[in-house]
């Protein structure tokens, strides 16, 4: 047999030959596999599993300090996690690939089904089957319609009352016989589609959050403020499509910060009870207004939200250099390290002469010095103490305008200040205290200088005032995808509930008979459900009862059973016993002697 003949027969040496898909067939096959519901569910599972490292491993964009700590504690594991993108899971290539594939799969799966569902919504219910007795639920009503009404009209009216889509098909115009087809439960499939479309919308909302949102943090002492510019923020994390010019202009001034702590001795001593920041807000096109920021109650300004993320103390530190010039005088935030607000901070004096100065140390709101060393025993400022040590030299990259951490002091090009005895210099100050710096480098004061006019050339914090103001840690967020994400999440939940708890049913009614010839009407009711439906029998019973005028419906009509096999014939009675001549029988007749056999 020739090869062409073998191909025509679809075999080669007895082995079936599979047809070649070709380029178009391969693309079509891959597309069908990608847009199948099974693939969508698998990708959704992979996305959920892929999000687990983002909850277990610290994320760079959420808490950079925790990432640094994790790297220090796990020097062998951290490089591998970094290669896999576990420190920035949601921006990693593998998570983005799963995300995009899930989006494509849902779109390709849901859109054709949506078109089919739209067609099903607009189409009539299917025609009544010819043999209703084969349906799972079947009832027969031999009486005419309730109250003398025609059974078709009664059935259609009752089914519409029960929110069925109804199609009445009489055998002839105005005839009493015919059929009614009804169905309901399209909300089940619609809920399924709403659920999957909401997932698509949720993915788009998350993409918008990633591309168009920004997040910034700023520390603002009481009496100062900030404007919505990148230069004013301590940290700024923009989305991929956000530039510096996209930030809406507004300004916020911090006028006061009220903090309440638990004062009852016990395990809750010092726990925060209330935070409230009083602010002034100025935005283009709006009147200046006063507002309040509380925990989980952000300030809304120009499409952004300003959250109260933290608070602490910003002791005012004033420094004069060797020439007696006031080169530094402003509130300096010290970051809390524990629940009693034991805080650490840094002072960088760039304009000091002949050498730049730097100070690092700790601030204790309620200071106690004992065998455990200096520490704070309560977060409120009841006995404040400022501990500092100093350096002189070059402050490093900050002189070149490079971004540096304002809470770290680069001492690589500096030397520590010493006392006259050669010991490292350090000082403990309470509000209002001032000391001379070693080697005639100037003075250091805890508070504003006594002569307010000497601070005219200082940009921030000039003039007499509170030497220990508080500061507020504020987080500014703009997230255009947050509200859509919430809406789509709610819609997904509603769609899921509708798809799980909405029954899909079809009910049919057929009326037969010849009332014109004096015969009665025979009404059959049948019901069919998609899947298990415990309420279908009650639905069919209720409709049959309505058609029978409230009487109990007739029982289901099963197919006629086969005829029983014929009963076996009874055995022949035994012959009567011998009796004398003339003996009457049971019938009253004389018995005859049995015949005798003669012997030969």
C-alpha cells in the first residue's frame, strides 16, 4: 500500500497517524488551554501561594529596616531569597507573570461565557418535553383549572408569580390544551460570571494601585508643616507611572499633638490610649481649614490621605560654633526604640566653623539611672534627659547634596570629641541646660537660645518656645485603585453567594384532553433542576395543587408495570377412598366401585 493511501486511511503500519496541528492549530490549542476554567483556577491558586512569602518575609517597600535586620540575621539565606525576589514579592518577575496569565485566562474564559449568558437571558425557555413522566418530578392533575380558569392561564400566572420566565404554547389560538414552559435561576450563572468579572476588575484595580499610586513618609514637629513635594518627604515610594510633577499641591501644618498613656500600675502601664493631631490644611481652590487626624481616621486632601502613623519627641537643640554664631537651633526628632519612648537621634551641624559638628545620643522622657543604666520608665515627658556625644570633621556625602539617612551619622571622616583628660566627651542635659564644647568649638544647649534675635538666620524653630515639642510621623498615600478594589471585592462575594445558593429550575405543564367532546382535561406537571435541588419536589407539588384548586396533587405516574406471570395450576385431587355400594359421596350421589382389572 502506498504512503498516500496509508495517510488517507489514517494509519501507518497499523499505527494511527495524528493530524498535524500547524502553527494556527497550535496557537488555537494553547489559547483554549489557557482560557479554560481549570487553568484559571490553577493560576488563581498559584497567585495565592505566591503571595505567602510576601506575608512571611519582610518586604522592602513596606519595612526596609526589617529587611536589613533579616539580612543580618540570615546571611546565608538572604542572598537566595533576594535572587528569587522574596524581598519584593509583588514586583518580582514570576509573580507578575502569574498575575498577567491569570488576567488573560479570566478575560478569555469569561467574555465568551458572558456573551452566551446574554443570549440565554433573551431567549425563550426550551420547549416542553414530549414525555414528562421521565423527569425527576412528575405530577398529574385530572381536574380542570382552579376556579374554572383555564389550566394554561392558571399555570402561567402562578409561575410568573414565582418569578419564572414563562412561555405559553397553546395547541391552537384560544385552545384550552397546550403546554407551558418556564425556567428560573439564570442568576446562578450570572453570579458566577459576576464573580469572575469581579476578579478581572480586582486585578485591574491592583494594577492601577501599583502603577498610579504613591506613598510618602514625613516627620513633622509641632509648630511646623510640610507640603506635598518630593523634596519635603523623608521617604517617597512612587508607582511606575508617577512622576514628581503628578503630586497634587497641598500643605499641612501641625498645630498640636495630644497623646494619652495608661497610668494605672500593672501590665498595661505606659500603653498608648489615644492619639490626636490638630492640623491646618491649605489646598488650591479650597478655603483654609482646620482638621483632626486620629489613628485610622486619616485627613483627606487633594485626593490623598494623610495618616497618623507614629509620634515621639523632638527636643530643641541649639549649637553655636567657635565664632559664636548660632548655626543650629531646631526641633530634632528622636525615634522611639521601646514602649517607654527611649529614643535615639542624630544632630548634623553643617555650617559650624572651623569644623563641621555631629552629635549622636539618646533621649529619655522619664529618665532613671540605676544599675541597669540610663533608661525611661514612662513614655510621657515627666523627667526628660538628653544624652549626647560629639564628633568633629567632615559629615561626608551630605556636603555634596547626596541623599543620606538623617538618622545616621557618618563618622568615617570625623573624630570624637575628647575631654581635657583625653576621655571621650559626653553630656547629660535637661531642658534649659547648656554646656561648652571641648577645644572651644562652641556651645550646646537643650532648648532655644535665650536671645531669640540671634536665631533670625535659622530657618526652622527660631525664637523662644517649648524646648521639648512632640513630633508626628505622617504617612501620605494616594491610591486610585483602593476604592475600585473594595467595590470589586464586594461584587465578587455577592456573585459567589448568588452562584452557590440560587437554584436553577425548569418546570413544564402540559394540558391534554378534548373538552369540546365532553371529555375532561388531564394536566401533567414536570420539574427538572440542574444538580441537587431539595426544593424541586415542593415546587412541583405547589404548582399541581394550585392547578387542582387546592386539592392534594396526584401521585407520580410511573410507567405501567409488566403483567404478572400466570399462576401455576393446582395439583389434581387424589382419588376418593373405596367405599361400599350405595355410600353417598360428598355431593350426595352414590359412589361407584372402582373398576377392577382381571388377571389373565
